[in-house]
């Protein structure tokens, strides 16, 4: 059951990452910033609740960090 919960949690974060990617591709900077923040909050929440395996968390955190780096020049 733990694996099932981890898989669902991972899919939730990956869906948020997809939102970031779509907004970046369409040059919707404000929406990309919001989507990144939402993904960051969800990733932290799932980690704190123990719904993500450490291995999955580390992989997803690297992806989030990549998005953050790509968006360094974006400001509200």
C-alpha cells in the first residue's frame, strides 16, 4: 500500500511539473511562477506527510530545482 500511495503522490507532483512546462513553453511567466510555487508546496507537503519515498522525493526535487534555475529571471 505504501508503494501505491507513493506512486499517486509522485503523479500529483508530475502533473504540476507538466503545468510548469506548458506555461514555460507558452511564455506564460506569471502562470509558470504560480505553478512552480504550487509544485514546491505540494512536494514539501507530500514529503512531510511521508507519502513520498525518499528516492522519489530526491528525483522530483532535482526536477523542481531545474525548473527554478530555468526561471531565475522571472519576476512578478
